[in-house]
């Protein structure tokens, strides 16, 4: 792919050019849960100047191609290997980070909540996100992922239908969690701490940005690669 057009979807673009996810987040363009819509439709809906965004996107892509990058063709990875990658990379990260970051979110709410009222909503949103993702990962690892691995060994239409039904529920959960992340980004001004923020405040926002990035990549791999290729 040499240039991106309005016919390409955000999900397709991120597969080829992972760094495009930064531009999409900045423009609030969904590349994971709702990433399978052509850019042209997204631009119209959001009233975005397609010339400007495509120019930025293709310019960044041209520069990126001149650098030495190892790009993984996720579509070529067998489902069982992709599942292992998701579990050992993204699930492992969330299992460690969710409770640890929760302590920071609670701390800045307790210390700064009186002067920064949005921290109350952030605290609630984060804990909703934490519970949702923990339950979601348990469901994936305990139910859906084993079904997909079994299907690769012993494919059947009945099993595939079962998987597709289960995946529909997972994709709904992905969208709900993605909406929470978007709201957290909105009320924190893009995870930009106030000028007078203390060290804990700044660390919290930086780690929230990291968990957003990791989760969106995680959901992108599941929705737009793993589930779509079954």
C-alpha cells in the first residue's frame, strides 16, 4: 500500500501503519470497535476535512516507511498464536496495571477532588472500566479463546456458530469499554494534567494514556483480526 484514501478503513490502515493510531486518537477516529467503516464515511460524520487528515496521514506514512520498522502481518498469524499473544501481552499487562493504576486514580481523587471535580467522574469511570475488563478477560480466557483453539483443530459449523455468537457479545463489551476510555480522555483534556499538577497527578495521567493505547491495540487485534478471520 503506497497511499491511503477515503476508501480505506481505520482498521486496515493501522494494520499496515501502526503509528496511525496516534493520529486517529487525536482526531477521535475509532480504529478498533468501529474501525471497519471507510474513512470517507467517518470524515462526513465528524465533519472532518479529508484533504488535511489524509495529507497528514500519508505524509507521516511516507516518513515512517523510510525508517527501519518491523511490521507484523497479523492476518497471517494463526489464531492460536494470536490468542497467545493477546493473553501474554495485553491481558498480562492489564492484570498487572489495572489494580496498580487504580490506587493512583483513587489517590488523586482523594487529594485533589475538591479542587478538580472531574476527578470524581474519572474515579467512577476507571473503576467501571477495571471491573468490565477483568470480567471480560476471564470470559475470553475461560470460554471463547478455548473454543477458537478447538475450532482450529476440529472445525465444525456448529462450533463456528457458537463462536460467532460469543464474539458478538465480546465486541459489544469492547465497544462499552472503548466508550469509557473515550470519556476518560474527554474529561481529562486528552490526559493532559493541569499546570499545577503534582507528580502523582502527572504519573496517573501518563499511565491512563498508556492503558488506553494498550487497550485499543488489544481490541483492534481481536475485533479486526482474530474475530474477523474466523
